[in-house]
C-alpha cells in the first residue's frame, strides 16, 4: 500500500473522540491540510473542534522534512495546548508512527501518534500525551480524504 496521508499533499476530515482519565469521552471533529514545498519539506495544519465547545479548539501546525528514500522524517510542531514540540517519525508499509517531546519541559511531556492506513482515502489515528510516564489524554479518530 502506498501512503496518501503526510506523504502526499491533501485535505482530510477528522472525526473521533478525546479521552481523559475518569471523564466521559468528548466527540471531536476537524480538518487537516498537508502541503509540500521545496526539497521534500512538508507543512501540516490541523484544527480540532470539541463537541458542545467542551474545550477550546486544538490548533496544530507542523513543519518537517521527509526523506522518501529512508521513509523517516523529523519535524517541529506548535501545539495550542502544549507549546513547541520536536519529534521524528517512521513510515512503515501500513502505518505512520510519530513520537515527540515538549521542548524545555521539566515534567518530561512526551507523546505519540499512530496513523493506520485502511485504504488510500481512509486512516485511523491514535494519539496520546504522557506527562511523567502517566497517560494524560488520548485522541482516537478516523481520517477521510476530501
């Protein structure tokens, strides 16, 4: 399977849930835009909205360099809740896996994202944030190319 998310420019719709310990899941929806510039540099912008305005919108803006011959990449991310993050990722035959760390954070905030390709126009996403080895929240969603 050839990846269409992150590897190709495109627009995606996101639908799923935001989960925190001992709380009800909150429905979320959003949009993701992936674009490419010169020399395999990508930009990704995402806006996630919480149902019934349970939380402020989540805004993500990242920029990275994809080495297509190695199928690995590095990126920086501006996260509206956390601040500036730095990470890297791997592109495997069926998934895209990313890990990141919050820069300048004494509590060692880290996270991951796992995109599993269902078909060329659909992915599932599982994302989580850890703070001092405790899972703080999860985001699970489906992505659909539009």
